[in-house]
């Protein structure tokens, strides 16, 4: 009578289960990384636009001249015109849509004043509104 010895290797089913779990563990961080990058691009765009507006306000006050800011949505950039200095192109992430109201243009007068407005930022269905208004000599973003 022949004795069958039990194999010390994994069966085919066990190997497939282990490979499936390994594939899941490898792909899961990649998906999270892509979402993280999108979220960072969204936040970076908001920071870029608001800091450039703040800089334009300071320039307008120091030089006592009107600075004009225009959103160019097809180019995904802001065009900031500084009198006596020229203009500056401020690019932002192509995946983010920036809206500055109906005209996509506004001015910051020499005293640092501007009309209150709401800036809209949108990316993949995620939307954030940032209100901009003059409060005691500074432009605040809420």
C-alpha cells in the first residue's frame, strides 16, 4: 500500500487569494494618491489666487494706483496689470475652474478699496466659495 504525503506547497486557490489581496493593497494607495494630488492642486489654486489679490492690494496702496485683475479661464491664469510696472501672468492648475463674478475682471483702487465679491473655485464637482471684502483697510477672505 502506497502512502500519500501531504504537499508542503500552497494550493492554486490559496495562491490566487494571496495575489488578489496583494493586488488590492498595491492599487489602494495609488487611488488615494491621485485624490490627494487633486485636493492639493485645488487648495494651491485658492492660495495662489488669494495671495496674488492680496499682493495687488498692497501694491495699489503703496503706489496709490489702480490695479486691474482679470481672470482668463481658457488659459487658466490671472492677468494682473500693475501701472508703471507692466503686467503679470499668474497661472493656476488646469483642473480647477476659477470664477470671479459675471465680468471676470475687477480693480483695486489706489486706496486699496474694491467692491465686495465672491470668488468661486470648482474641481470635479467640489466647489468652494471665497468672499472678498474690504474691512478696515484690508481685504479679508472668508
